[in-house]
């Protein structure tokens, strides 16, 4: 199975969706311990549904660390693969 893992050189971080805020915004608890406001880009919003409890890859903004862009959402089997390999603590 092929699973996309976060690329640390690009600043990508794994996170858990805590709540939906509306207007393409979500609250994400990232693996680095920071709770960020994530923005779902239009291209992803039209193709991928994101709900509470999902695991996503986010890229924090360089000028505001408490905000981030959502880059990827994981599916069920991919989440179990990440847990088995030690990427997820939860």
C-alpha cells in the first residue's frame, strides 16, 4: 500500500481535526503540540470531505504559526498504517 507521509523539509505536520468552524476553516491539533486554524483550499474542498476526527497533513504559515493550510486527508487503512509505523501517537 502506498501512503503519503509528511515531508518535514516542506514543513508538513500531521494533525487531528478537532472541530469544524465553517467558511472552509477547521481546528486542528497538530503532532507538534500546537492547535491551529486550518484552511481548506477550494480545490480540496470540492473533492474531499473533511470531518471531525480525521487525520490530515497541514503546512503552518510562515508568518502566523497558529494558522495552516490543509494539504492531505488520510483514509481508514492509511491511518492504521501510520499508527503501525509510529507516525501517530494517538
